[in-house]
């Protein structure tokens, strides 16, 4: 179930988290352009906006998982992905169980008991299949949609999946994590936008530490008059999740 989170309540802590992440991916801005490839023609999973460029749904860009950041004030977590060249960051708000599953994988640790994502991964493995790719296809009403691609011998299977679950599965098997250009255009945050946030002061956030989930991260609230991002950036920092409302 999707938890309704007022956008203004999340903007400040997420802005702070993105500021901290700046030290992770900003040096990569001089790298070559992000890897892109053509999407198969079978994809109606991505629907161009009216009057938009259909090519935005066909171009795929590869992502890397950089961190999982607890946002204590907003009572949620953000999985932070970046393009391979570090030019864009894509935050996805997820529930606690998905955040823990991804954090354990980033830290190369096993949970004391199998999580739902661990069980799902074990089923895939025991059936002789493997995850080859996960994809974040679209963003509709601030909800991400995606698919997971499996191979079982010569058989290929594509299943609808929450990105938070499929990202955990991708980390298990080192599968590709791809996103459509449409999603990046709508929710990706660029260097210039991060620089605009950096002008408002330092922030705190996760940094891939193995003990990331040992204790909740206490986010320092930003000054209400200085901590909010510029008006043009605010919509991109509003909560975007892969949970649906019932």
C-alpha cells in the first residue's frame, strides 16, 4: 500500500541526501556518455506522453545502484541509482523491507533470516533460471513500473515487477538494470540541479557503508527558508515510489 507523503515534507531530507551523494557521483561527470541501447519493440510498458517523443520509450540507459538512504523524517527510504557516467541520479522511494533487502546486497551480507526477495531469488535459481535484466519502464502518477527478464535454458520469460523487488534480484545475479530515457527525463536529477542544491549547504546521507542499516540515519532538517530546492527542481524531488494505493 502506498503511504501518502506530503511533497514538502520529503523535499528537505531528500535534498540533504542528494547533497551528500554529490561527493559520490559528481567526479564522474567528465566520463563518456551513459550507455544506451534500443529497447525491444514489444514494449508498451512505456507510454509516451501526449505530444512527447516516442523515442524516449525506446532508448534504454544502464543504471548502477549507489546507495540506500533512510529518510527518518519522511518515514521512508530512497534507493539511489545513477547512470554509469554519473551524470544523472534517479531516486526511488521504497518500503522498509525492500530497502533492507537492497542494503544487505550492497554490503555483501546475508540477513539472519531469508527475506521475501531472498525467497524469490532462491525459487528462480532452483528452477534453473537466472535474471538477465531488470527494467524501469515508466513513471505514471509518481509510481514507477517495471519488468524483470528471466532465462531458463532456451526459454525467456518477462514478468511485471516492482523495481524495488527486481533491483534486489538484479544485484543477486549481477543482471543489467536499465531505465527508459522517458523516466530519466521526468525524474532524473542532473549535475546542474545537484549544484543548485549544494549552494544551500551540506547534507547527510548514506554512502554504501556496510553498516548502513545498523542504525537509523538521523537527517538534519534544513532551514525552512534556505533548505528547499529551487521551484523548478521541486517536482523532481517529490516522492516517487513503486507502491500503489489500494
